[in-house]
């Protein structure tokens, strides 16, 4: 049932491009008293740079656990799954990096990502893929995509006007 690949192939790249949601998992070095962080990601924020590298633009939120964990150990997992008639779960395992938008690397990635990156993103999260794994996805229910929520964008707009957005931008924010 499960298949393992060293990198993304064209079929898997096309699968990723059709997904409306993906999940990101990271963990601290020491799990004693801590937990694995698992976050859903929506909107059109993901860019496949090549068969072994993906990046997404990260919106501010209530925490910045992914970036914190990446500074500790660099381990990152991304998961995509099909909710339609062709079941599949796809996991990307590798080393991640939280990248400041104003760094040289961040500026270069923003150029490659184009309009994906907005003024409300706090950082970029880059994954250098070490292993790709697919599984059947037979247990994943059917769901129909209705649309993106505007709530986060509206919150960012209001938080920017009130000056509160800085509290949520994380330690890599350009200030």
C-alpha cells in the first residue's frame, strides 16, 4: 500500500497542486512537557521549487511553534490528502527552515513565489525533502471544497491598522 520515493515525481507534484489544504508537523527537541505541533494550512501559499524543495508563505497566528522547532532540530513533515474519488495521503519528510522575508534568501524566494507572498506573511517555511511517502487514503472521508475563509485576511488587515499585528509576527519578522 505505502510507496516511498526519494523525491517528488510529476504525478505527485500535480497531486499537490490540486490540494486546497495541507498540514505541517514539527516537534521540539525535548518532548517532556511539550507536544508535537500540527497545523493546517490553507490559501494559495505553497510553491514547489523543484523535486526536492517546497516552500510556503506563513501567515501570523497565535504561536510560531513551527519556526521555533525548526531552529531546534530542523525536522519538518508536510501532509496532503485527497478528499475526492481518488484516495491518497502524501507525506513529505525532511529538513525545514524558517526564513525571514527580508533576508537575501527570503528575497530570492519571494521573487520565485510571485504573488503568493503578501504583506501579511510573517516568514517563509522551506522544506528540503529527504523522503516522500504515499499511502492509500482509503480511510479519508469525502469532503467538498467550498472556498477559502476570509477571516484571517480580514484579521490581518484590522491588526495592521491597530498596530497589533507585530505581536503575532514571530521572531523572524522584519519589524
